[in-house]
C-alpha cells in the first residue's frame, strides 16, 4: 500500500499511525486515543501519551505491539506475523521486515494484552 501522510487506508494509501490502527483492528486490540498532534510531536511526547494505553517493553514480540522507530523522523510501526510493518520512506510504501533488522526501538504493548 502506498504512503500518504494523513491517509487512513480508505483511499488506497495509508500513513504510519493509521497503519497501526488497521493492524489493531485486525487483531482485536483497542488502540490508544488518536491525537493529531502526534504528527508534530517528539518521540518523548508520543511515548508519554502511549503509556496511558500501554506499557514499555524491551522488544516487540506479539502482533499489535507498537514500535516507535527513527527514520528521517520518528515514525510508528507495528508487530505483525513475527516482523514489523512500517512505512519505508524511500519507497513510500508499507513494508514488512523481520524484527532483527531494527535497532533502537521504543516498543509498547497494550495493557489489555498483558
């Protein structure tokens, strides 16, 4: 699926935040309350908001675990099928890669999934 900032997947494009919400819908996890300010927020502000929904974990292990990853800027990814779905910015598309490919991740799991 192609990347478009602010797209929710309904027009054939999606952004990293809405990608997470689509996966959560698929696995039956209620996502955190959406905040449009995340598009301009620092990783620390986003992380603080996410901690009201989930807990910080060392590494993603389960479908639906949320990941904040650094690309050109901080972006959302989500654990899916033993890998991470994320937006590959150079390709401007959703991509899946194994977890081992990524380092320096901030990972969160829904408190309801514990």
